C-alpha cells in the first residue's frame, strides 16, 4: 500500500513531480517548473462541489501565483477529463 510522498526529479536533478498518497488513496500530485516552482496541482482530497470522484486542479505561473482553478474527474481509462462549472465533460481541445 502506498503511503507518503513519491518524488521524481528531472535529468538535472531538479524537482519535477511529487505524488502524495494516504493509506493507498491518491491525495494529490504536483508538477513543477524547472526552477522548482509549482506549475500545477491536482488535489483529489478536495473534490469539486457535487462531483463524485473528482479533483480540484490549480494552475500557477512561474512566480508561484495561482492563475486558475479548475475541476477534473477520472475517466474510465484513469486519465483526467476536465469538467465545466455544471459538471459536464468539456470537449477536448483540438
């Protein structure tokens, strides 16, 4: 059972991704810009209002300022799909 943080570094030894689990449950993952500033965070511990099996997604600029909050849900294949404010899956960007 996975528990705790699992960290991945890039080829230059810089923090790249951090996955966090609590007793086997996926809590969050953070992806970082090369200088170590967070680029985005998917927080499974904070589901979107009224959405089962969803996650809140935060996006940050290179200074660390949050620029966007979004909502995602796990698809059948395990990948995340983005939801609109009504909980409807948004069409993929082409």
